C-alpha cells in the first residue's frame, strides 16, 4: 500500500467500517480490519459532459 496521508479515509469492504487518519498520520503501514487490509476510499469522479455540436 502507498503512503497513508493525514485526513485520508480508509474503508473495510467486509464490515463497512470507515477510518479517517488523524493529524499524526501513518506512513508505509497497512491498517487491518476483519483479517484484510483496509483500502483507501476513492473520491467520486464527476461525469464528463458531452460536447454539443
């Protein structure tokens, strides 16, 4: 896993638990929940509008 930064949100897929990294942060460490590593929650990507002709 890449570096975990301050304010980043991590989520557990099996149980749905969400964790927000505190001010101190964590670097190069895997956070585990339910026996699996937590994944960084992806940001919503806005849909692209089609160009009008």
